C-alpha cells in the first residue's frame, strides 16, 4: 500500500486547486449559491478535468480514480456549484457499460451527467417508469444513471417522457424530483456494477467533504488568530485551541480513510468496508467540524450572509446526502454479518 501521489496526480491536484481558487471567491459563491457555475465548468473542461476518468477515445485522459478524488477535494474547498462528482461517476458507469455516445461532449464541457441510486423506478422490458426524489443536477443532464432492483441502468433525458420538479436543499445545489412516465432504459450491468459505483460515490462524496471541512477549519484558525477578546487573540485561549485541535484530528483521520479507500478502488480492489468507513468518518467530521467552525466564529458565525455559514450548510447537506453516519454504520454491520471473513473477530 503506497498512498504517495504520482507526479501526474500531484500536478492535477495543483492545477485543480489553482483553477478553483482563481475562479471561486466569496462573491462567486453568492452569485452561484443555487445555480450552475457554467463558466467554471467550461474552464475545468478546457483544462481536461471533466474527462479525467474517461478513456482517450472519448476525449478523456484515463487518469484514474485517485485523480478524480483530488479534484473533488479542491471543489469542496471552494464550495463550487458544479456537477463534478455526479458527472465523473455517471461517465464511469456509462463507459463501463459500453455506452460511448455523447461522452466526448462531457469531456469538452458541452454537457453534464448525473446519478441517483435511490429506489423508486420500475422496469418492464426496456420501458422505465416511476419517481426519483432529490436528484442533483437533473435539469440539462445528457444521461441519468440509476438502478432498478439489481440492474444498473441509464436513460437519455431528451428522449424521456418525464416531469422535472425543482426541490430545495440546504446548500442550494440544483436538485429535482423526477416523475418518469416512460423512458428507454439502457442496461449497464448488475449487482457488481451497482456495488462498484456506490463505493466510488461514497469516496468521492467523502473527498468533497474533506475539502469543505479543511477549508472551514483553516478559515476558523485565521479568524481566531486575528479576533481578539480581553486584549488576547481567541486562539490563545485553551478551550478554543483544544476545540480546533479536535477538528484537526478529525480531518486527518478522514484524510487517512479516504486515502485508503481511493487507493483500493484505483487498484481495482473491493473497497466495501473502506468506502463505508470513509463515508462514516466524513459524516462525523462534517458534523463536528462544521459546528466547531461556526461556534468559534461566535455570533458572526450565525450570520447567513457571512461566508462560514455556507460551509456549514454544505457540511450538513453532504453529511446526509447518502444517509447519515448511523445509516452507514448499519449498512456496514449488515455487510459484516453476511461476510464475517471481511472483518476482525475476537
């Protein structure tokens, strides 16, 4: 096991960080609080970052899963409103399932994709119907990747008879309820395909959470170093320092489990427990660090116009996107009960 980055991976992380930091400041976060930042999306595409996981034949660079996670971390650090994780995940599922049409447009930023692994769809032959709630970035997506029972499927939105109803979520991300009367399902695989995609979804989401938490704590460290109370910087008070140190340990623990999970996936190994652990740590870290950041900012932390509040909203949204920490522990417990050889027993 070697978690050190290759030169290419380090270069991608540096490039992504530079683009996100240059393009997304606090003013941009306000402008795109609940809308697609198309300019940023095109900038990322022109730099080759929207097609990282795609093959060269489809306009990508086939850089692997670790590179995708590094870009996701950079996105989380600036709260960029773009369908990055959803597009990377759906593109992987489509390409693995033998669907190549339109993927070049994903790589060049002309379109995007999305994914929902929730229940609610029904399949008769190739005819798809049903309802999906809380689907991110559904409007304008070329394909939506979903699952029906033990089959992973996709459908083209342009050819589907469906109603798209906007829904509100905590962090403002464009999200929709899909009422599908009829769509043509494209089969992408079975249980193994769903499991592989779910693991990637858990780790990519955790990577974004790592970026959000790291930046929230960094901003808190700067604020408490500059803000004075009783003639002394807040960071000089032991209670403040201890609370911030706990947040730092949470973040580094999350970084370790994310590194482990993304390395296993990149190596083509099963990461059921590792991805679950990353997701659990991410949910716990999101909760604790977001509250620490807001608390240590004092009264201004509760101001919905102040930047740290947006980090809080993103943390809470990501904490529950795929189910909270308790939900994740229950899933891991069920897996261990069915696969006792996967865990350590006393």
